[in-house]
């Protein structure tokens, strides 16, 4: 009988770990989603990628966050539009996003160098938060070359 005690104890420990496993993973996932939300707010992602966010002083429903913006940013590079990140992230696995985030160089005014400087944990948090929001909205307008004038509203940069 004493020989069965270690087995029973080990089996009990394994059952307890299995029961705690999903909760622990869920807590870790929730922490990353919460971190992603914080980063979206403080790193300025919403300023461009959420329509009307800056002019509403950040009082835009979270359901509208990161859906892209038809406001153009025109300069020597042409006219760019803030991407709908909620659709964009749907095309990426987490690993694909991490590779992209380390190497992409989109046109101005996107501060890609700030994304390059983020930790892997923060990049994962951004990804998980955007995926947590789910797809919404329509794709942003396509980039226009410098010789084409935008038809909608835009901000003009000198150049």
C-alpha cells in the first residue's frame, strides 16, 4: 500500500495542474490582451487608426477602434491612409505579425521605427488585443502616388 501513495499523490498533482492549466493560460492571455489595449491607447495607435479619435479626445467606443480611417496623409510620398488593423491582423498569424513588425517600413506618417523598438511581449500583446476585438469596418482607401490628388479629406504635409 505505501507504494501506491506516491502514484496517487502524483496523479492528484497532475489532475490539479491540468485543472489549473487552462485558467493559468487564460489569465496569461487576458493579461496580454489588457496590455495590448493599454499600448493601443498610449502608443498613439488610435490617433490615426480610429476615425475621429483625436478630435473626440479619445471618447470613441472601443467597438470602433482600429478600423482604419478615410482621412488621407499627403506628402512627397503620395497619400496614405491608416490601415484597418482589425482586418489587417486577420491576414497574419502571430508569428507572421512578429516577423512583419520587425521589418516593415510603411510610408509616412506611420512611425514604423516605434514598432521596431517594441519588445516581443508588447508586439504579441498588440496582436492579441487586435485579434480579440475581432474584424470590423472596411479596408482603408488604397495609397495614391504623389501625382494623384485624393478625392476625400486629407492632411497636407510640406514637401
